[in-house]
């Protein structure tokens, strides 16, 4: 069992599910990014950290805005990854394959390991083509998280389940990231199929932005809930500790034995 998986299971035991917030490294600026991450670490044992890229095909307008704002400041990749070292949580880096390919798989994996990154999510790299990355990550004890979407075939789910460590990321709707009004109901069958073929934690993201969304997804069997655009929207004008803390408290529901 990996460190990320342990952290998710521990948080699920206390709250009834794990909360995985998504932040863009360096957004809205370096100081506010760190302050936001430290506040969120009070509520979460695992955090997803985006690394900006010029063509983020899996991301909607809110997170694209965050990509562009950070890229405009021309911060080095290594400095963006280094920012995460101050966060007291298990960190999953979310990036696209191009930045990894540009500096080389071995060098990239060594870099994220140097700064204490526990996992890696590359949404535009299919599991069938990820052999070298998987091998290098295993050498450094870094988890690889792969995506399952509503239209993923069951045979492919098995391959993703076999190669994902830490957790399996379920995309709860078609399209890109962003806040939405409702949970995509057919995602229940995706979670059910995954539970039948794997005992790894299932994290659900894309469009999760309310306590009611979280409640529904937990009732469907989700072990962890990933919230991104909602948080990015909350901090786009700067970090306000009291306001953000209240928002997170209002977002999280308690279905376990302890308060959020």
C-alpha cells in the first residue's frame, strides 16, 4: 500500500471520505499559493498540485486561466515544483506529458522526488504508452494515477486499475474541468465496476463544487473527492484566510465519526 493510499484511507476513516483539493502551483502568486495550501492541509492529507502548461486539454476555463496567469510570469518548472515542498500533505503533481518529455522522464521523476512529491497524474498520457514513466516512478516510489472516464471500457478499466497506485481517478462527467450544477448520474455504474475489479481507493473529480455533489458521490461509493475549479475561483483575487476557511468548512460534509 502506498503513502497516498494510506493517507486516503486514514482520512476516510475519520470523515467518511478523503478530500483532495487541487491547486495550481504559483497561483494566484507564490505567497498566496503557499498560504492556501497550508490552510487546506488542515482538511486534507492529499493535495493535487497543477503545473502550468500552454495547452491544458483536460482543463476548463477556470483552470486554464490559472495556467495562463502562472505561465505569464515565466517561473521555472523546478521552482514551481519546489513550492510544494512547504506543504504538509502528500502531494500529487498533475501535469501534461510535454513538459516531462521536454526535460526527459528520468530527470523529471528525479526532480519531483527531490521535492517530496508522492504521486504523478498525466491526463494526456494513456496507460498503454506509460511504460517508461511507470518504471522510473517505481524506482523512486512515486505513485502513478490514471484516469477512468464514463465511457472507459471495462477491459481498459482493468489495465488502469492494475497500473494505478495511490488511487484511481474517476472523471465524473464528459468534457473538461469546471464547476457544474449536478452530478453525472451514470458515474455510479463506473464506480461499481471499478469496485468489482479493484480494492484501490477511487477518487472522483471534474465538476465537484458543492456539499450535495460530495454527498451524492459518496453514496455512489467514492472514497475521495477532488475539488479544483471551485477553489481556484475562490482565490483568484488573492488569499483571504477567513473567507476561504469558511468556504471549505461549508463545502465539506461529515459522514464519519469526526468533524471536517
